[in-house]
């Protein structure tokens, strides 16, 4: 991920929201009968989980007292 992406996804609620949105979109596609788009969005949800939870390395703020 790029540095600007790491900064944007630091709050846990954003990572959860994006992943749940992808899961809900996938569920909608599957229930409406669009299996191809359901598979694509399910893959996107899995990718979100992998990048935003499994391998995500939070950026720790610099300690101002160490300067």
C-alpha cells in the first residue's frame, strides 16, 4: 500500500467500514442473481480483509520527546 493509503486506513472503523461495504455489495450481487459480480466483489472483500487486517502494519506516531 502507498503511504497515503496507510494514513487513510489508520482508524480501525474505516478498515471495518470498507470491508463490510464490500461484503454487503457481494451479498447483494449474489442475491440478485449476478454470480459473476458476486464472485468479483467477494474477491474484493477478501482482498480488503487481507490488506486491511491480516497484513496491515499500523503507523506509529513519532515520539516528540525523542528529538
